[in-house]
């Protein structure tokens, strides 16, 4: 465990070993002995723990926050078998992370694929899920938005400098949550890493796309998984410009879980970073119950 502080934030850099022997990385924020229910931040398909740094730093003022890198992303080990890049494996890794950290019950902040994994937790480990924030994803995934992500995934060529990375990100995903000066660079740093060749490489295993090409939903009936959230408090967040979660699907989600709170964030696409004022207010209202 290595303490780390970046730009006014602090966390512990930790690792645990998966059931099949991979070394997996996570950031551990806040007081491990806090009496408040801890938060588990689950990122999107290609994303990693860096995406939640701002949110985790804020929430760590009064509770523990864990931010893992899935296998094949960030600082976690890549899997030699691409067939393991599927939700069932990620859920097993999450189960082992909770066991390694001694956590029995968590609130999940799940962005994109992370939101679907929260649904999976409601089925596979229901007693571990205290509440869920489902960020810009639903049981029906917009084909256009998914297609853009797959196209981006399939092009894993390294880039020469950060300006080129930012230009590519802005061209591919113009509605990302870049609100202030420097936000595009922050997004770029969480998306690419410098390789031994001095060039900037996507910070994920290019083989991640292979299971997705075989079946975009990995063979799951997503509405059935989503309805498993009826047992816990839920906050659903959508970016108004999202090309992954449509307004119509968001309405259907509300009908399927009438107890859930819903927030639509103006001016942002897939996916909000959950630091938007309206999102912060809604998350804080949910967390006050825990």
C-alpha cells in the first residue's frame, strides 16, 4: 500500500490478486475506519480509477471510497485470455476486492458499463449492494453511441503528443464533460499513457473489443438485471446529449423502478463525470441516508 497525493488529492495505491492470479490495482480514499457506508466507483468499458478522482476526493471527507482499475485497464494487469474480458469476470474481481478490503456493503457509483455491473451486483451479491448511482447507461444501449465507442476501441494506434490525443478525443466525443480550462487534458491523461517508446498509447488492452464484437450485451438480458435494483435506493443520471442512453429508455427505466430518483444534466453527453452541480446535489442527498 503506497500513499499518494496528486494536486491536492490523496489516496492509497493498493493491489490485490484475482482468483486467477492477476495483479489488480485500486485507489483507496478516505478513512478505512469511517462509520459511513463506503462507496465503490466503477468506471466505463475502457476507463479506469482516474475518472473518479474528483468525486472520490470530495466524498472521502467522511467515508471510504474505492476506485478500481478493471483487469486490462490502467495499472491492472492485462489478461492473457481476452475471453475473460466479460462482466461475469469483472463481478468476480469486485467480489474479491470487497473481500480483500473487508467491505461487506457498499454504495456503487457506476458509469456506463460500471452501472451495468451495479445491476449485476444486485443479482450476484445482493447483500453487498446498499444503493446505486447508475450513470448514463440503461438496459437498451443506443446503437449509434455504442458504434462510436467500438470504432474508437478498434483504433489502438499510439499518438505522438497530448495535443494530438486531445484533438482526437474532441473530434470523436465532442460532448464529453469538459467544463473548465484543462478538463480536456485531464480526460486525455485518464485515457492514454506514455509507453516505453515515448508515444502515447490507449490505457487499456486492445483485446477488450473482441468480446464486444461477438455480442454487444455479452448475452445478458439487461432489463432483468436492471429490475434487480428494485431492492435498493437508486439514483439514475443521464446526460441530455447522451448518444448511449436515450431519453425514451430513461423514461422506461423510471417506469421500471418508480422508487428511483432521476436527474438529467443539460449540455453534456456520454458520460457525465458526476461533479456537475446537479449531480453532486443528487448524490449527496442519496448518501445522507447512509
